[in-house]
């Protein structure tokens, strides 16, 4: 698992070490230089004769970058420091000059920004140390001008974080120099994992500089081994009812494919049984595709409600909204004939239209940005889709506060917010942004919740972990379906068994 801590937590961990005279900046700078040397060797084989520009602002990240530049200069690299602030880390600047590095002071010659940017763009590596983790808001002044003027070309290494991102929330309020690698010190920061900033981070390298972080992380990212370690593998005495039965309310005559996709994903993820609830015509379509599905009523261990269902009865819902409401009542434990007490539920698409203000945390809402906007507006928030896309964490947390449910906000980076926990998963290839992919995710998640139904109801935070795990499986299955190429939703569902088998094999590796 990758864990990220807030700026406040990192600063609190640094304070006793700094007070004791521990040279944290020296450690960070040496590790940064070591990584840049490795990148140079990988990219051009020879370190000598390579050119590196250090973009240095007034903060400690500028100091880290300058000291790293000094190490590089002593290794035969031609290093140029570009200063964008009236203030700079004096020790770092002195070290760079002593090692033979050149200095360009844009604070003294602001008219040279574009010319300097053109020169920097031709270098082998650029170190981005423009602002530190204590900065807020977008880049301003000369730093913003320089980043805007820089073209593509050099390998960019961000120092601690790409300058200009929201370090704690992943927002991108202004220009940011997209990094090919980010070297972060002590611990990952939330903005490195969260959208929309996550796509500006490049490869993430976390350097241990001796910090002790004692509180819970602000954001987590599950890795495949984490999912493998908690996957419920059936034993000799298990049967279809102990494996987990998924109740499915999905699809209408207008959108029967959603029911087929969700049911296929649930079956292929390993549900002991899938019980379909819906109109006869759709049920026949589902059975033609997946004869394992059962249409008779009975008890279930999780519900999946809403894929392919319109938000209102005005849109020919074929009775699915009433069935969905009954399913949610059963998931709350209010209809004993359909569930053995409370069970988890996945609420997607049309099912989101009747989410109440007091959902239990074992309800997992799975909207995309536009659907989350609708949920929020229904609960009194004046928000637009663009607002959700600009600050996904903020609005996913707000939706969790308003509904009580666990929120899985779908996107290139999926954000999951539950009781006291937040996950940010970036497992899916861009090709997965295709019709029906969300239906497949709902089926995967429904099965995973059914397999751990009692645990999820008992532990409020576990629903978020399972939801994040479903995002991992979904993304890995998409990559397995067609590595590096187009993928169709049904292909993703068909790739799930092999994906799970590979995950489980890794447990014994």
C-alpha cells in the first residue's frame, strides 16, 4: 500500500529531527541527486556532458534542488540554477556555485524569462524546486511565467511535489510543470495520489529521510498485493450460499445490456450466485448470456442496484425503481425476506436518484462526476460537474458527509471516501473510459462485498477498502483484456477470472 500524509503531519514529524540537528535537507538532496544520476544513465548512458537546470524558488524545496545540483556538478554534470524569487536558500546557492554551477537570476532580469525557458527546454533534466509543500494556490509571478513558457523536451523531476499542485487535495489551480518523475521526501503527499494532480506526477519515488509518522495516513492507494492478501478463497466446506449471493436490480428494456454486463462481471468475479430482479424481457436476455443467473427471489449477501436504470419513472423504468427501493430497504435490514439483516449495497446510475440523507456506510455509491453533481444538488449543494472534476476529493468527502454512504467517484483516478478513510486508485488504462465499464465495476464490487458481507457491515471503514480493491481488479482486468489497446466492457468482465487467479498466485510468490 502507498500511504500519503498531510503537510501538517509531515511537518510535525520533521520538527523534532530538525530541533535535534538532523540534516534532513542533506539527506533529501543526496537522494534526489542519486535518482537524477540514475535517470541520466538510463536515458543517455553517460553522465558527463549532460545538462541539468535547477528551477529554484524561495522554499526548502528550492534548497533541496540547489544542494542536489551541487552534487550533480561535482559528478561532471553541467548545472544551471534558474532563480525565480528575490529570496533563495543561501547555503544551497553557495554549494552550487562552489561546485561550478552557473546561476541565472530571473528576479534581477525578468525580461529574460522566455529566452531562459528556451535554453532550459534543451537540457537533459530539469529539477522543479520552484515552491515547497507549504505553498498554497497556483504558481504566480516569474515562476508561473517560466512554467508557461517551458516547452516539452527535457526529463522533468519534481522535488517533493510538482510545483503548483494542491499538496493536500490534488487540485491544480494554475500552471504546473508536468513531471516525468517526482522524488518526494519522508512520505508521499496526498496531492501526489489524488486527481487531477496525479497525472502530473509521473513515476513516484518516495525517499526515506528518517521521519516517523504515527497517525493514520490522509490518503491510501492499494496495490495488487493488498487486494490479493484479503481475497476470500473458498474452502472445502464452502458452497454457493457461503460464497456470497449478489442481488441485482439492473437494466430495462431500453438498456438490457447493463444488466448483462453487471451480471457477467458478478459471475466472473466469483459470486456464489447472482439473483436477478427485473422485467421478464431483460431477465431472458440476461439468462441467454449467463445461464448461471437465478431469477427466483431469495436472500442475498449484497445488492447491486441501478446500472442501466433511468433516474425517474418518467423514463420507462419497467418497475426497476420500485425493485431498487425494495433492494435498498433489504440492505438496510428492513425486509427480512430478502436479506439476513443488513447487507452491503452498490448504488449506481439510476439507483442514485433515491439515495437518502442517512445511508449506512455499507452502502457504496458509485457515481461519475456528473452523477455526483446530481447527488450533491439533490442534497442542497450548488455545484457543477466542472467543480467536481476540479476538486474530486472535496466533493466526494462532501457527498459522504451528506449521505453517510461510502463514495466511489469514478474517473481516471478513482477516489473512494468512507468512514475516516480515503483511497485514490489509478489502476485503469485510459482505454477503459468506454460504455458499460461502470456496469462491470458495479458487478465486481457487488461480488467482493458479498464475499465479506458480515465484515463490511460490522466495520464501517471496510466498505471503502473493498471498493478500492474493486477498482484495482477492474483496472487490472482491463489491461489484461487487451494490453495497451482498445477494450470493450464485456471483455473486461471476461478477463476478471484470470486477473483474480494471477492476484492469488502472487500470495504464494
